C-alpha cells in the first residue's frame, strides 16, 4: 500500500509542475506576452488548487476509498490538461480578438479563471486524497505527502526544461501526460497493479517513439493554433526555449509573432525606415551599427543604404530560421550582409568590448518585463559606454500627432527623464511614433528638417517615407512644441532595473483601450504612496493579533498565519527571482523550468529535514520563520551591490539557482513545522483537517504571485517588495511569541 501511495504522490507533483509550466507558456502567448497576466495566471492556479484542498476535507469518498478517488481524478486530470491547452488557445477567438491585438486585464483575469479552475481544483482534491492515505494513521505523514509531491515537482521541472520544451510542442507533451496518467492508474490499483509495470513501460517507449516523429501530432497542433490566427494563414509554429513563435501570411504580408505579440512584419517599409534613418542621419559619418532586434523585416536593407557594417543581435535563433524559411527573399537576403549574433542584446553589450557609431534598439515599446529591461537607466548607461565619440543611440515608441493622454504623457516623460539622466544630448522627434535620439556628447544631434534633408541628399538615399518631401510636414515647429509639452510630467519616475515603472505605465496604456474597473484601478495606483501599503499591512497584523488574543487558550491562528506567510513569502521571492533573472540575464523562458525545479528540490530537502530530523516547536517555528526574512535581505544586498558590477553571467545564474534552492528549503521546512503544530491541535478528533494548512499555504502563494508580479514590483520596485516580505515574517514571529497556544489540544 505504501509503495502505491509513494508513486501516486510523486506523480501528482510531477504532473502538476509539467502542467503548470506548459499552461503558463500557453497563457503568455494567448495574452500577448504580458508578464502581468503570467502572474495573474499563476495566482489563479494556486488559489484554485487551494480551493480544491479546502473542499477535499469534506468529500467522503476521499476518506473512505482514497485509491479509487485517485484513479478517477488522475484520469480526469490527464484528460483536462490537453483540453485546457486547447481552451486557452481559443481565448482570443472566444473574446473576438485578432492576432497580436491587446487583451484587457479584466478579460485576461476572467478567461484565465474559467479555463484553469477545473484542472487546478482537481489537483487540490488529489493532494487531499494522497494525504488521506497517510493521515488516517498519523498526522505527521501530511509532511511526507508534501515532501513526495515536491520531489515529483522537481523532477517535472527538469523534464520540461531538458525534454519537453526542446523536443515537443505543448499539445504533444500534454497528450504524453495523459498516457502517463493511464499508466499510473494501473500502478496504483488495489490488487495486481505492479504486474503491469513492464507492459506500460513498453507502451510508454512506443509513445515516445511516436511523439518523436510527431508528424500526425504536428498537424493536430498546427490545426488547433489556427483557431487564434484567423487574420492570416498559419505557415509554421515553433516552441523554442525562449517562447512560442508563429508565422502567418495574409496576402503579400508576412508576420512573425513571439508569444502572441507581433515581432516582425514584411513588407513594412515605413516602420523599417523610421527605425533606421533618423538615427543614422543624426550621425555625421556612421561606419558601424549595432541593431538589437527586428532584423528580418527589412531593417537591415535600410541600414545597408548607408554603406555601414552591421552587427545584428537576436536572442532566438529559431526566429531567424523561421524568417529565412517562410519570408520572401527580399526580407531575409540582407541578413547575409551582416554579422548575426544569437545572444541577448543586453548580455552582448555587457560582455563585448566592441564600440559603435550607432546603436538602434528595435524591440518595440516596453510592454513586457523582458523588453522593459532595455529601457532602464542601467541599460542606457551600458549603451552609452559602447558608443564611439559622437555616437548615437535610438529607439522609438508609439505616440500621437494630435492628442497625448495624461497616461501616455507619464509614459513618455519617464522614458525622457531616464534618458537625460544618462546622455548629455537627447532629442525626441514628433510623429505617430516618437523617435528618441541620444548622443554620448552634446551638440551632436540634429532636429531641423533641413538638416536631415541635406544629409539625405548627400548620401543619395532613395526613401519612401523618410525623404525630403515628407519630413517638412512631420518635423514642424508646432509638432516639436506639441511633443515637448508632454515630456516633463511632474509625477514621472526614472525607469530602473529594480523599479520598472515604464512597464507599469505601459500596462495602464494597454488597459485604457477597455472600459471597466481595471482602467480606474490602475490609473489610481500611479499616485498611490507606499505608505498606504504599509498602513494596510499594519492594520492586517493588528487584526490577526486581536483574533489571537480573543482565542488565546487553544487557538490555531498563529500556525495558520505562519502557513499563509510561508506560502506568500516563497512564491513572492520566487517571482522576484524570476523577474531579476530576466533583468540581469534575459532568457528566463529558457530557464524557468530549471529555476522552479531548484525551488522544488529545496522544498523537498526542507520537508525531509524537518520531517525526519527536527522536532516541531514554537522555538523551531520562529527560527525557521526568520530565515526567509534574512535570505530576502541578503538577496537584496546581492542584487543591488554585487550582480550589477561586472561578474560573469555564469556566476550570476548560479547565484539565482542557489537562492531558489534556499527559499525552497525554507518554504518546505516551515510548512512541515507549522502544519504539524496545527494538526496536532486536532489529535483525537474524528475529523482531521489534513488539507486546511495546505489550502492556507496555497492561498498565500496565490496572493503573493498576484500582488508581486502585477502590482508591487511594477509600482514600487523590488526593494519595497522585499522589505514588505521581511516585515511579514517578523510579524509572524511576534504573533507566535505572544500567542503560542499552551492549552491542551482539541
């Protein structure tokens, strides 16, 4: 019986982790790559699992026939995973959105909840069923279930990172998990299940061979993705380590999407000319150019008109491969005339000794945390350090020639303020897109249309849009005056690595396209002081202390508070680590499974250590509650004082893995301690709430994912978030010290 229970618990962790990573990547694509939606999705996932845990306490079948319940629910979960993926792919179509069209925050939240709740609720019930196998005999075995699930989750993170993502599509992987669920159903049969192990092992190998060829599965996968690409014929889809890529064709227009967001379109001559010519015309005699992103849409062709050498940096080699394979020759032939570097643009500049006359940032606006890291004060300084004397740095963002809303004014002002803090010369050219130009030396930039026209004629450029006929109508004195009035908003803040305010400002702009409460809420958050958050947190702690005082003899509130804080701290710090990993290294999508696996390995080690080696007590609880607070402060010191100062990317990556292990260890240890002390209060009762602590822990985790990713980091930054986490854990220590229940259990 125990062997079958171990298999069941490990598989639950494995299945949950694989499903979570696959679903998160699909959700990111469905909602146009916005990481705020990623945090919302993760929060909904955890809260729904917690709801399943709470509900599982009351279901009689889970107490009387746990193995029967497990078999039924594993089959349902295996079926629900591919169904959930297909449902997520239909979100844009169901809500009437076109490819690349923005999706509102309220729509994202509603869509993610509807699609994820059935599967996640079932995962919560599965934990209760597994816990019942042990908890009916001894309460401490709840910690063992938690340990085994964490081990399975660690294995799932590794398998996703090194097998599923590189080799399979998400749909192929989900169907493989359905097959594996069928094998587990046999393994946990009450009688004779183990004799089928060899048979299902052979069937699993057959499945792997079939999925490896994936000719039939590829067709099915492609057909399901057509559902949310109605605006064009889908030519190809690829799941690379850096995201989901799709190539579409509509007439003679070719488009390449990355995580649902338009990355490159061809032909788009106006965009290509705007990206290139203003920057190169601002330099008196450019010879060397660095282009970061967007090289497959005609941009390099425009660069070659100036007879310059071009270094083109692109993070994902798969993007260039798809463009070469499916775009017309005119779009990709210029790629042969430049040096293509497959690396994160920021990492390349941080490591190379090369210097350039012109650096062009061609990644669009900072609508995601991934792109925002190229618009921060720290990156601007890196770019400035790699410009030759008289060098020019350029980027462009959407704007307007007639009306700029207060929200867009705040966005543009933040970019302008951050840029002038680094560069001595800054100019902003007006138009439907604002061209930001920055020079490493004063007096280099030009702004008058006559100056641009003179250089166009001098270099013999034949342009369709940036030419001597249209520039006088675009670069008028009135247009310069109009945009200049909107670059100095008083509330604008610098955009930095650890306080990505432009990302949040862009999210506000994103939601201004929609009516509803999200527009009002996000607009009000801009001016909200951090003191309000501290006040709200303080009132919450006072309320908890009051409840503890009123039920001070036998209350369990200190333990539940600890479980809630443990879940919130663990997930909040994991989100902080993921965000900072993205900022400093830039390839979180390739490593997210490994980072999560490290967290789960740490959690399993912490669970094992406390289950087997340490006796739970109030003193032990307070000691281990202090560790994540100390770890958060240590992380902040490393993030601010060590990582930005030139250490190698390999060392930085190792630091993040170690920190993920450490916070996982603290989370696993604290769950075992606090949940053990909580369930001890119910010893001797017929009803043992084995999943209450699990549900409270997940509720904290869900709130941490929601708050940190969508609010705390974008509005107030990483440092503010870390200090809130420290204060929360210190509040738990104070609560346990004051109100640790000393009455008899029960």
